[in-house]
């Protein structure tokens, strides 16, 4: 029992750090980009994130499945992502406000390309550790995963109340947390590899999942999920920038919400945390 508690605690720390990396800049980046006259290019940063998410998790997943244990791949990806994010912060610092879109976008995209696969890798590491501990992943994982959302919220509050939300320091903060997780990931239980899994290329890349579109209920579910994803990206891209702009209106300039845009948007992540707590109940009751 004590060993199981210790393992859960270790996984909680891993999930906390995993999403803290993201929370340092995901919803506040628009404020900084707008302040350096890159407001017209904000959508490219979030579009780039979506594009690399189409193929990088699958490619890194294949490597982790066949050749490099997931916990080591998690460490490697966070190391690369952290370095490029630090380079993004360093470039913004030395540019003294004259930020070139192409240079910053390149550093950011390379960082996010290696970060996005870590979400799935972290889940694989967690499931492997829970299975080795003899725990039921359906009931044990959601309470652990909720600390990822808490980590995201804490990172948001950190960049908000340090005023990093309006500076390049948010990129540096993310890079530092990523490098911390790079080291921490190596302490996780070893994940087995399967060089000869026998899976086809389409199965390995997850393309076989598209067969689910033949089922009307799943097709409707996927369509609404995509539409919700669009709304989420719009909010992440421009939400804090919009709220922050109220500081330019005399009546709202000194209000708490206008001065703490990133902290205000943390309400959405808090609602996510509450929904995650319902997952074990829903899975047990509805399957």
C-alpha cells in the first residue's frame, strides 16, 4: 500500500510538471505577441501547434513503442522542447522588442513539435507504472491526471502574478520546467519496448481509427469534438489578449479582470478539473 501511494505521488508530480510546461505560455502568449507587434501572426503559432500534432505524436510513439523506452523518450523530447523554448525566450530578450516573426515562430514550432508527443508519452509512462503496481488504471489514473490540470492552472497563476504574461519570460519559464521534467522522467519505471509488434503501418500511425467514422454516433461525436477544439483554440489564441485590452478603456483599466487576464481564464481549467473528477464515475456507470 505504501509503495502504491509513493508511485501515485511520483506520477502526480510528473503530470503536474507536464502540463505546467504548457500552462506557462499557452493562454498568455497572445498578450506578449500583441505587445511586440505580432498580433496579426498569433494564429500561426496555434496553427503550427495543430499541424505538428497531426504527425509528431505518431512518429515519436512509433520510436517509443519499438526502440526507445517511453520514459527515456519522454525525457529526450522534453530536453529538446525545453532547449528550443529557452532559445525562443533568449531571442525575444536580445531582440529588445524588435521581434522577427520567422525566427520566433521557428524556435516555437520546433519546441512544440517535441512537446506535443510528451502528452501521450506521459500517459503511457503512467499506465505502465500503474499496471506494474497492480492498480486499476480506470479508477487510479483520473485522480492523478487532474494534477496535470492543477499544474496548468498554477503555471497560469505564476505567469500572471509575476507579470510574465506580457513578456518573453513566459517562454523561459516553460523551458526551465521542461528541463526539470527531462531529468525527472528518467526516474520513472522502465517501459518495455516491442520491436516486432507485427502491426501494419496504418495501425501504427493510428489510421485504422478512421474506420470508426462508419458508425453514425462516433462520426457525430468526432465532428462535435472538432468544433469544440476550434472554439478552444480561438479562446487560447485571443482570449487573454481580448481581456487584457480592457486596460485601454478608462472604466475598466483598474479592474481585477483586466489586469489579471491569465488568472481569469484559469476558471476554464478549473471547470476541466471538476469534469475529470467525474470520469471514474461515468466509466463505471456507463462504460
